[in-house]
C-alpha cells in the first residue's frame, strides 16, 4: 500500500505495524484477515503514522479516502466495524501499558 491516504483491509496473511523510534523499529502489533490498517489516514490528518510490513504472503485491499467515504455512506456498518477494532486495540494497549495502575492526581 502506498503512503497516500488509503485504508487497507487484510484479506489473507499477516502484516506487522511498525514505527521508527530514532534508529530502531518498534513493533506495535500484528494484523490478520479481517483487520484494517491505515485507518488513521482516513479519519485523521496524518497520512500514515506507522508502516505496515508483510510477515507472510498477504493480500490487502486498499481503498482511497474518497471511495472509502462513498462506501461508508452506503454501508454504515463498515465504520462501526472499524470503530470496534480501534476500541479493541485501545483496550489492549491500555492493558499492556506500564502506566496502567498508577494513581492519577
């Protein structure tokens, strides 16, 4: 998938999501069939804050922002599925965060 504003649906295989932190790569997670990648580019301002790299042979369906929004207006459940996935990722990140359990104040 190019770095333009596109969202991808992983159809087959596994990809990993990575970001560069200085001179090293940090693996944020893996995505497989049924998962989305690049949703930040559709809903946010940044093109792609992370990179996606194939771990196995993959098939990813990429859709640009204009076509995604057209498709989402035809089938609002598409947006709901993405929001559900983002919620699961957020909950997973919160559970594995070192700050978890610290007192706020």
